[in-house]
C-alpha cells in the first residue's frame, strides 16, 4: 500500500485538509468552513478517513491558527489556547486525531508549518534560519532554526511585535487606532494587517486601488517589522505571503523600504541588491500552510521512528 500523509491547515475561517504522498502529489483535498470544533474537527477526521482508504496513512500534520500549546509536557499539549475565535479557546486538536487514527500527529502554528514547508521544498531551501511571514487577515510569522520550527516560552508571535508609528504621505504622524483585539494600533497586526488597511481606507483592502498612497505606508510598516526580524533572528531569507502582498506592488516597495530602515548597518549584499532574493514570495503561494502541514506530518513520522 502506498504511504500517504494527512495534512490539515487549520485557520480561523477555513480548514483545508488533504491526503498526499508529497507536496506535488495531493491525492485529495477539501475546504471546510471553520465552524465550531464539534463540527469542524469530526468533518476533518471523516475526510482523512475516506480519502486515505486503500492507502497506508503514516502520519498527520496540523498547521494551526493560534496561540497553541506546544509544550509536550503540558496537560493541554496540542490544543488551541487563548484565541478570540468564538468556541475555539482551549480546544484539543491533536488528541482527537491521535484517537481516531493511532498515527503520529505533527502539530505547530500555521506559520511555523508554512516556514518548514518553504524550507524543505519551496522558496527558502538551503536557508537556515528562515522566516515565513503572512500578511492577510492577520499577521503571523514562523521561524525555522537548525531545520526545526522555533519553540520556546511558546512560539514566535511576530504579528504582535510592537511597531512605532510612521509618518503618513501628508507628513502627519499616523494616528490610526488599529485593529488588534489586544493591542489596538500598538502592534504589527493592528497597524498593517489586511483589516487595518481596510479600516484606514474605509473599504475592504481588496478594493483599495494599487496607486493609493496607503500601500506606501503599508510597505513602511512591513519594512519596520521585517527589520526587527532581521536584527533579532538574522534569517538568511524571509518568505512573505498573504493577500496583502499581492497588492500595490507591496513586495517590491517593502524590499526598498527595508534597506532604508536598516540604513546600511546590516549591509549584507543579499539585502542591499535591488529586487534581490532576500525577501521573497512563497513558492507554494496560497498552499504554503497546507504544504506546511504535510511537512509537519513527515517530521512527526521521522520523530516517531
Ligand atoms: Zn496585537
């Protein structure tokens, strides 16, 4: 029987589930709306059970929205912890999967998973440390060090880095109140996520024209966030995904602004060369999280051997 892996990208609005042999051989996939845990988790289990019929299911990986408990010694290891997502706080994710399938379950943040997938098979191959950042409904960052997702006190929470206010196009200091439920406009996500762009513009971010000066402000905030990451983690490459990066030439502008923020102090050629390959788009695009879950499944299998 062919060996396959279950992959679950657990997000706040959707759960994307797949059964695959590898990143380029997805046998079946499904998109489930994120409803309550009592509905969505059994639906994900039923899909994997059905799609893996006739195969040898070796392991499952879950790249999950957070915060999550990653301390294997903790009673609630493998759970979502303090999320603001209604119904999902303190929800076990790993336990029901282990119970249903009896195989190793890899579990990490959606962004740590995506980072691992991009390092193994995508845009950050050969780069260690590497960072994956997503800028969309929220902002999140995953970090790979020595080939492994970085865990510690918990896991990196790049989206909630405190970020200083920037000047807007008209020279005034940005006084936008922010959109973070915890920090208002005091953090990266509060100032620069897709909903922040939308709230500034008074319409959804998708409807803000590419030539709106808001995108330049956005690139400025992204550059400050990236500079903080460069100075603390010294990544060899930063992969940046998420819907906001497709708008207003934001990726290119962010690279330029990053050089300005670092001001030549971190003057490595990888960063200094215009349109260089230091800040790049994910190889797997929208599938970065799902491929990350697959990488977590394979890592769990290796760890269990
Ligand atoms: Zn925040």
